[in-house]
């Protein structure tokens, strides 16, 4: 787009690629925050955060009827990129 890495933040903002934008647009289900200093500086904390989130969501998903999970997932992906002209 700008042919330079110097504009990566502007590109991400314009393309709505930030985690907050993706959450608002329902492309992702949540955001796992990085430890202070970044995930690369505290790998163990990052692993623990990811593990906690997976376990939290897995418990909920396993309690849901499999066909309902499938239907919900299909609906979610079918709605991605949908827009309405007015």
C-alpha cells in the first residue's frame, strides 16, 4: 500500500487490522493482552494467559450442543465481510 514499513501503523489503522477494530467488527472473539514489555519478553506469562483463555472458552464450547456450535460458527463466518448499502 505505502511500500514502506515506516507506515505499518497507518496501514493497520486504515485497513482496520488492529485487535480492537477486529473485535468491534466481530472478526475475533476476544483479545489476549500481552504482559508489560511484550510477549517476547515474558514468554511464560504469555503461555499462561493463552492457556487460561483456551481453558475458559473450551469449557463453554464443550457444554454447547455440537450442532449448535457448528451452526453458530457457520453463521459467524458467513457474516464476515457482509455490508449493507443504504
